[in-house]
C-alpha cells in the first residue's frame, strides 16, 4: 500500500512538472524579436512588439538585460519576425545593410515562421516586453538559430540570411512578402553603448503633387515680391 502511494505521488509530481514545462512554451504571436549573442555564455532575446506598432524614434532601454555582456561592442544582434495576415505572409529581417533574398512562396515562409516560433517557444508568455536568457549552445538560442545552427529548420538555414550585425552600429530592417515583389526597406535599428535600441523609419516619399504644390507656392511668392518691388 505504501509503495502504491509513493508511486502515485511520484507520478502526479512528474505529470505536474510536465504540465509546467508545457505551460512555459509561448505560442509565437507574430511580433518582432531581437536577439543578442557573443556565441558563448548566454543569449538574450526580447519581444519588441508588432511590426505595425513601430514608430520612428521609438526606443527600448535594454541596459539591464544586456548587463551580463562584458562589452556590447562584441555582441552580435539582429531583429526578425513573421506574420500571416489574412493570407499575406510577411517576413521581417535585419540583414547588415544588404538587400535580403526574397521568400519564394508559402512553403518557404512556413520554414521561416517555424524557425522563429522555435526561438519564441522559450518565452513563458507571449507579448511585447517579454525577455529571456538562454545558453548560446541551445538549439533554440539566438546563436544557434541565426549564426551557428546546423539544423535545416533553424532560421539561418531556412532563410539563408544572417540577420546580425556586431556591436554599436545600425542594422537595416526589411519587409518581405512571400511570393511577392522585392523586399522593402522599412528603416533601421541602432544599438548604443547604454544598451538602448532605437528604430528609425525610412522617410515617407514626397509625392509629385507635393512638389508641384511647393513649386506653385514659390512662384506665387516670387510674383508678390516683384509687385512690391515695382
């Protein structure tokens, strides 16, 4: 009887632990995530929120999260994300200033999304502002997913582009639609020595109408000035 009780207690404890581990794996929500690694020790991963919520000049103070790195000048970092928006499959990636490869179609996008979801499963819950630290040798760490990964399902192997730059610099952010046109430059992220990450959007293009309107205004002002001088 005692052995049965002990067995039952151990079984319930094991089931309880399993349920806790399962509960700790967040389902990817389509947010942008930024990762930091020196390819040794522990990586840092942070949820920046939805791409659609980015504003030019927006900052994230990550100094406390990055305090474990002895120097930010040697840290590799980048931003990635993916979202299926009513059948339009978007991918976002920083690419060290180079124009990234297109995403051929749904099958290719699914591989990219799966890779990002693998990284995101490290979070306890989903949502902007969530952060975590993970050993750089873990298959789902930032290092293994974007730099040193050897599995076909990892981001660098599924997409073929390394999203990282190193140190206190900026990294261009591109938006790519699966099966769509060429990637679009959306802006850039920059990391400074205080551990602050800043997003700067690409300025909206000035339309021909705006140029024409400005030209007419200048002509009008010039004519007024001539009349006054006459």
